[in-house]
C-alpha cells in the first residue's frame, strides 16, 4: 500500500507540479482536440498553441510573484 501511495504522490507532482493550471489546460485541450478530430476537423495545431499559451501565462504569473 505504501508503494501505491508513493506512486500517486509521484504522479501528482510529475503531472501537476508547481502550476495546476497548465495541467488543467492540457487536459481540456486534449478533450477538445479529441472531440473535434472525431467530427472530422483538422486540429493538429491546437495542442502546441495551448501549451505555448499556458507556459507564457505561467511565466507571467511567476515573474509577477517574484517582483513583489
């Protein structure tokens, strides 16, 4: 049971890390991409756009916090 708990903590830290909004954005983008791809729309560009936007927003928030 201890190993399962350690695995859960590791996965949480690996996926969520310091900023949960990036992980949530990627999950939402994956769901939207899945839905649109199954309806016949070409959406290969959506995930890189969401990741770049999420990282940019995360960097802006981090630098604002460090400037205070």
